[in-house]
C-alpha cells in the first residue's frame, strides 16, 4: 500500500491526468503508472497484477479505482507512458521527492555508474550450462537485455538510466548516462569501472560538465609506459583508491533491483524489455522513498 501511495503521488506530480483531451477518461495516467509499479513490486505479469487488484479493495481505494482495468489496458499504457521523455520525468520526480524528505541532498557529491544484464526468460544460464554437459545441447544465449544506470552512492537513488541490449562495451553509453543524470541532479564526483575508461569520457565529464571522474585505466599489453592522455595518465599516477572503494554501492543497487523486483523479464520483444527495465529502475526509487 505504501508503494502504491508513493507511486500514485509521484505520478500526479510528473504527468497530467490524461494524455489527450479526447481520451476515454476511464483511468488516469497516474492510476496506470502506479499499477505498473505494483506489477514489478509483486513480480507479476499484466494478468497477475489485475488478479491481485481484484482481491484487494485497499489498493482499489488508494488508487481511487471504480473498475479494474483489463490487462491489455496496462500493456498499452506502458507503451504510451514509458517513452523516453515520460520515464525521465518520473525518475526526476522521485529524485525531487527524495530531496524533499532528506533522503538525498541537493547535489550528489559522489555518484557511481555501471551496467548489468537481465534474464530474458525463465530458464537460467546455469541450467543451460548444466544441460550442455550431459546432452547434445547447443542452445546458448548470445544476446541479453542490459540496463546501465547512475546512482547516488549514499542513498542508492537512481538518477539516470538507459536500457539497451548486450553484450556491448559500456563506454559507448557513458555520455548518455551522464546527460540523463545531470537532468535530475548535479554531480560532484563520478566513479566507474574500467569498462567506461577512455580519454574522451574523462574530458566530457570534467571539461564539459565539471564532474571529477575516477575511472581505472585499462591495461592492455604489458608495458612500462604511461597512457598518453592527460586524464588517463592521472588515473595511473594519482588514483584515489579510498574514494573509488565506494563504487561497489552501484553494485548494491543492481542487487537490490534483482532481488526485490526479479532479474527475469516477462517481455519478449526488444522495446518491451527496455520499457520493463526502465519501470524497474523507477520502481526501485519508489521503494526507497
């Protein structure tokens, strides 16, 4: 009920009640967003959350529902609402709410960035691996849903997120994640692993946005030479190990999402999986605040 109340209140602050003046006006966007968050909270599909709603008069009262929406209504609303601009506004509203209740400061003095993969089905990679050992099994997963995010290390609030498909190198999403995070909160220092290492990453964060970066430089072939780039050379000669030790906080956020909201995605198509991962990121913030 607390999750439903918070999601409902955040949605009211972020989006208008109806997407169009000629909409049927049977359900508000606020009600549908709260239901989509509850779907992730209960680890259910669209049919499952409508069944729970039918048995819970308390949730119906909190969300001011007179009738239970059909599960296809929720699916279509997810496609319409959770586009890039809509999810950005929703995550931004959770950041504002976290600041209002003193969970998050006005500036994230220390943030961390990382990415993780999700299961695109119910069969785990461990099961596939064990099955390969005893039978003529050649099935492997070559591609998987991937979520990159930036979070505040002290509060575990997600400030920026980007959904895609892996395997892929992390560094190509560095600028996008920085840009998304800065739309919600200023950042003082950013921690990231070696997957985001490049001179251009340091230059973009430090010179364009005034963010101090701590990213270990990747070591290729064994050599005694220092990197030629100014910032990558600094990472070799003056690396702040104590501050970088807080990078594991973003790993904690990844673990929280997978433990609390499941690492299995119910969606099958690429764009549906991207939406589901972004809803998980939003639901994670809702559960913290």
